[in-house]
């Protein structure tokens, strides 16, 4: 039995062949497309556990594909690109990607990144006692809907934003370092810049302000973040 369903969205046939070969050898079920639009269609029906997504697609931006994926399903997204600038990495992660790998990469590295996602998924499935709702004063997080609600106001969160806010909410009033947040929310993602936490916190803060939520994320410069009630 395949360990995971993996969707590869990559228009470079050589790279796609490498990804498919090493992942199938590792026991995974793999589907491949070179089109962003087709990739989104496949993701809706295939419900992959992991999406390996190239940024440079011929029909649409991989960043736009990433945004759509993060808003429509709970697949882990591994972005692939030849760009190595930190701002490119932060942009992709800020849009909902779970990790980032740059070309050229080895088959072993790719398999290791996927294995990291699967460990995280297994950890989440083992936590059967996690509630569906997390009360935060007059607001609450809804795990099924991926929303923060307060009275008649609500904000829809991406998968990563939800995991991050839930982690902060569980430790309400306690300062969490960026390293703690990366370890819990991103799991084994060595090499991910700690600034990616700042990107997601900024996005959550914007949504909190838009819905006038009774919550705020306080920052301690150089250390990390804390969720407080207003």
C-alpha cells in the first residue's frame, strides 16, 4: 500500500520524472501534471496528502496555485524553484506552502521532505483528544471550518495560519519563541528562515483587525510572540 498520495505539478519533464521515480520507489502513489490549472482540478478529486509544486509553470503562477491549494484543501505543499533568494522563499511560505526546496536537489532530499510531512500527519492523527473548538475568551477557533469566530464576525484562515493561531491559543498569555513555533507548526523543516513566522503572524494580525477580534498577537523583539486577549 502506498504511504501517501502525492501530486506533482511540474512542467520540466526531466524533473517530474525524477520526482515520480524516487517517490514511487519510496512506496508512494504519484500523479503528475505540468499545468497549474489541471493541478488544481486534480487536487480537488485526488485529495493528495502532499503536493510538490513548481513555481515556474507555463499557464499560471505557482504562487497563485499555492494560494488556491492552501485555501481549498489540507494537503502539505512543497514548493520547488530555482530561486534561492530569501524573499522568494518567504513569499512562497507566506502564501501557505509548508516547505521549500531549490533546484537542483537530490532524490533523497525530496523523499526526506515528504517523510517529514508524513510524520507530522501521523502526529496529528494520534492526537485524538484534540477538541474541535478552542475557546479564546469571547472568540473561538473552529477546527472543522478553519475559522476564528467572535459573535457574528469570523475570519477564514489558511491551514498554516490556523495551526499557528491554534498553537498560540493553546499557550495563551505565554511567550513562544520562533524556534518553538517552527518546531510545532512546521515540524522538521531545517533551513526554513525563522522570518517565515513573522510573515504568517502579519497575515493573522490583518485578519484579527478586519474582524475586530478580541485578541492580539504581541511580539517580543528578537524572541517571539504571545497571544493576548484585549
